[in-house]
C-alpha cells in the first residue's frame, strides 16, 4: 500500500521544521526534520523518534526508508503506528553512491526493494529481505544531479528527477530489459516551462511538483503485461566465463540409476558447451566454438548399440556438433556434420516410433532441414531427409516423439505444429499465435510428458514469462508464470529467456517429478554473467493446477 508523501510540508498539522511527511492510517504521520524521523499520532503529538539527520523519506506497508545524511547510510525502519514505535530494521551502506535520493519499491512478489541514487548518477538497487541482511541486486547508471526518485509499483516504473532538466522513467524490475524514456523535460528538450523540483505519488502514476511556481503535473504510468504467477528458482548454475549475451539453451540428462546425479548441458554462444550437476556446479566445459541451441535424447538405438546423444548448432561453421553422454554423465564430442545453411540457429531432436534419431535444424531465414543420424563402422553420420520453411525467423523447436509432431517457433508469429515424419508432407499449422499469453519473441520450447498429461512450455520473451499449454490439440492454454527472486537462497529471477528445457524424469529431492531449466538473460543479486535457473515441476503444477 503506497501512502501519500507530502513534500516540503503540505500538511498543516506538522511543525514548520518538517522537511517531508507521509500520511498513515487513522490520521498518524511520519515526518523528517534535521534531528530525526518522527512518528506522530492523529493529534499531532510526537509518539516516537529515530535520531538522525534524516532525508529522502519513503514508505511501504509498515516499512519506511530514510537516509542518514551524516553517515550516508539508508535505514529501513519498521513503523508501528498503532503501537507508536519506530525500530531500525536494516541498514544499507550507501557510501559507494553517497545517496542524494532514495525510494522504495514493492515488486510483484511482494518483495521490498530500495533504490539509492547518487548525485553523480551512480545508483544501486537493494533487496530488503525479511529477517535477513539487505542484498545488492544491481548497479544502475542514472542522470547526474538526480535529486529525487519514486517508484510506481503497479507499472514497476522508477521515476528519477534530474535537477534543472526533468523527469526520466526506468524499469524498476531488475529482471526487465534496461531502458529509459523521457517523461517530462523542460524546454527546449520538452514542453515544461521549468523543471520540477521533486516528485510525489499519484493514484495512477507520478506527480511532478514545482513549489516555486506552485504547480503539479500528473503523469499516468501503466505496464501492459499478461497476468502470471511468480515462482522461485531452487538452484542456479555457476555463471558463464564470458560477459554479455553468452548463455543460450539448456538440455537435461537424467541418470535413471541415481536420480540425483543428473546433468544439465548449457550452450555458450561465445565458447562451447557447459555441463552442470543438479546443484548448479560446472563439471565440464567443451570448447566447441559458438554454440547456439542444444537438445538430447537417451537410450537411442543405432546399429545395434544404445547411446545417450546430444546435438548442438555451431555458428562458426554452420555445422551440427554431436556429443555422447556416458553412464557417469560425462559428455564428449563425437562428430561434426556440415550443413548448407548460411546462418544456422536452432535445433531439436526426434526419436521416431520405429527407432533411430533425427534432427531438425533451422536457419534465420526460416529454412528447416531434417537429418537422419546413423552409426556404423564406429562412426556417426548424418543424411538430409526433408526440407521445409516458415515465413520468417524461427529458433526454438521441440519434437513430440510419442505423437510424431513437431512444434516450431516463429519468433514474430507464434508456434506452428506439423507432422514430424520425414516421409510426410510439411504442412505447418499455427496453433499458438501471439496474443495475451505469448509475446514476441517466441523463444525456447520443451515438452513435459507426465503420467496423466503432456504440456508444451514456451518462453514468451516479450513478457518475461513462460506459457504452459496442452501438448495435444486444441492446445488449451493452462496459464503463464514468471520466475522471481529466491531471496533466502540468494538467487535472482529469470528474464528475457532464450532457451529452456523441461524433464519429467525423477531427478531426486525437490525434482522428483522433474524440473524446468531456463536461460537467464540478466544475472542479478548481484550483477554478473548470465547463467541458468532450475525450477521444480511440482511448483509449476501447483501454481497452475496441473494434474
């Protein structure tokens, strides 16, 4: 609940020494002066005081944020208006930014964040976890001479006032793509006669306050995202050894004899293939070059032998790279197959009902090639068996081995379904078009084959969410979810996901009914190189009421 902030004493019941004030329920109020943070009753009488040289007051649901100007520390304060008490809840050392502005944000999970903004534009976002120490989420670069900030929680918008210039809007959601936009700037950069002096909350957005001219302009803020529950990741992998856009696509290998000894293969678009255990520790790095997508199949019968095989697209040579996985989960490169594609991109594997292994690989121009993988004389081979094309750039795809169907994602249009059999005519049918639950780009795709039903999972990159639909026609949408913070485990959420994989295999412990692995486009808590996040299937099934 966001309550009214009254900048520079707009509440007549407060003494003239007050600098900022917030109205609380039942007529109580919080205010700051040069001697501290004060809690007053409805009669204006002082009920409690926290002594400090206070500035930059903000409030959410029983917690106030105030900056001690002498120590340059931000202090989260528990406020009990009924009991008349103030108690320091957590201290954030803001010395790195020397905060000249500070504000709170309550996110979609109900977690509380603090933004500290320095005069030179350096800023930090901190997570105020209940019962724990504040955790640094990320660092930001904001305008210099930022003298006020405010977050509109409903739209997850951070508004910053640049002194003498005007107001800017940023994503308050750390997992959202970094961006800024001008809200209201002074002439000649915008339409304002003069820049606002400070900011105040408004019912549908933010108010720009100019005390000298005694004006206030309200700007509405909104965020158009489909409804989605928020789930927590249980595990995250070690980060990529390279910064930037490196991690892309995972694949899950199950150890059927030792459920807890499974593996996650993850591609690195700058380096090769990583192999992680189920605790997220890296076990191998195969320097195979710039790999994009990866998929795997287990217990594949070829030439009278059984193999666990993975295959990835290699963008340096526009080739397919084949890997074997032994019984201990050790991955080794086994073969490379050239393709005629000019910009190789996505891949998925297919085990036909009659046995063997096939691979679908695509190009950014929409082309798909279907290969049959064989083994003989101690070597693997690949032969082209079919071609078809979508209208524009695809990437993610997944084959339904049980039903002989292929799901292919066209990034700007949606999900297509067609017959996966090499001898069948390719007649794609759009089964999940872009809409409320699916926003471009359509990225990673995977199938969960449960005991009672099968589900198609799709990364809706444009909404930082994951769609779940029935794998069988008419592909009813079961819902969407996002992946948020697990503050207790120190794991950030996931966003702008490229690739994902899901498995129904028993992977032990919380993953006994399987798990989802997703690529995370922005590593936070704190900032770092990209990685992968693990989510228990039980949590997804419970949230979306799946059998």
